C-alpha cells in the first residue's frame, strides 16, 4: 500500500480517475474553494495512486485517506443500495438521474454510516452508450465479443449477452483496445473521448443505459475532528461542487458526442431490435436487483417510479 506523504495537517482526497477529467477538475475546484476559505487544506491524489479505485472506500475507512471519490456502483457488493445507480435502462435523462439521487441519498447515507463513511456529494457520469468495433443490430450480435467491464452491472450484462467480460480500468481503455484485448464496451461518450477510442472503434450507440455517479465521502473520524464551522464549510462547498458537477456532466455529455462524431465515429440511436433487447435486459436486471437487495429496494424503486416520467 502506498501511504502517500501529506503536508502536515493536509487531508488526502483519493480518486481513481484522472485529475484533468471533469470529475477531477470539479474536485480540484472544491479543494480550492476550501483552501480559500482557510482552515482545511486538501491534497488530491488522482488516478488510483493512493489506492486503486475499488479500494478507495476501504482506504478512507482505514484512515489512509480522509476523503475519497469512487464510482458508486462499484460499492454495491458491500452496500447494495449503491447499486441502484447502474440498473440499466431505468434512468434515461439527467432529470430522472437527479430524482434517483434525491431518493437514494438518504439510503446511501444510512448504509455507509455504520462503516464510518459520511456522504458529501454525488456527480453523474454522462449517460452510458455502447461502443463496438462491429455494427450492433441486436443484443445477440455481442455474443462472443470481448466486452470491457468496470463494475458488476457491466460484468453481468456481458454474461447475459454471451460476451466475455474483461475488466479494464477507465484510464487503461485506450491501451486495451490498442492491444486487441477488447471489442466493445458500455461507457460514456466522455470516457470514449478521454481515451481517444476512435482510433480503434467506429460505432457508438447512444443507448442511455444508466447514469453512474461518483460518490465523494469523508471518514466520519476526520469529520469529527473539524469544528462546527469547518463542518458547515465542507458541507456547503460540497453542495456547490455537486451543483457544478451535474451541470458540467450535461455539458460534457453533449460536447463529447460531438467530438466522437467529429473524429469520424458513427454516432446513432439503437435500432428497434436492439432497443427491444435492451428493455428486456433492463427488466431482468431490475428483478435480479430487487431479489438481491430485498425490502430496502422498495424504499427506492417505489418513490422513484412514482415520480419519474417514463419516456422511451
Ligand atoms: N466512465 C467510467 C465509469 C462510467 C464512465 O462513463 C468508466 O468507463 O470506467
């Protein structure tokens, strides 16, 4: 384990993503905000250097970092309610993603609390689309392909469509395509742009599969060392960062789709057959998730569906 040295008194904020990604820039702004107000100095440790993405929650619990940012669906094995984030084809728009977070936040707070983690904010990735070397008209076209995965949902999706799941961290996607290790993947237009995937794949289907969120949290023990005024400043700065992050995510989503097109990729909606297959996969998934989570799933899905407008 790297135990990165930190300046005396400075907090360590660990993330698995690049510092110059839009999430990273938003975190840097949060850090600056707090530095300007005085009292709390935070150092951003990006790209999994302090702890690999999957281990960040544990690193924060164990005091190897005071704060962390991790993809929420990656925390689902331990805190199942975090997995609602990547139920495929449930959330189709930023408005609904926002509503899901409103419903989900108290449940995530409650789930993490006994483990000494306090929620600060969550910011979504742009909607998840399908990249492929070959054109995809139906789910069966993915059979036998090697599909890049980054969480349990993408792994399970790969299994369900008969593809081989290959786990590749976000920062290694370009390399994995170049090395011929993967043929397709589900992720955002932003991640495709960051890894310049047009060098390797031609097709992008805008399937809006889900809006995964990055969760930023603080160790309760570190939080308790702050006085009330400092706690309030951290809470308020996080709320501002959350607002900024949601707006930036939507902006980056649109700009990235354009960039994929400009780089020569075919960017299109899914055809009718693929769309139908996708809906069925989504239903199957929600069912599996409800079975796994049990009653608490109702506390989320019932209010979510009571308000979200089903749109195709
Ligand atoms: N990018 C990250 C998570 C979701 C996304 O859009 C990734 O591909 O790992």
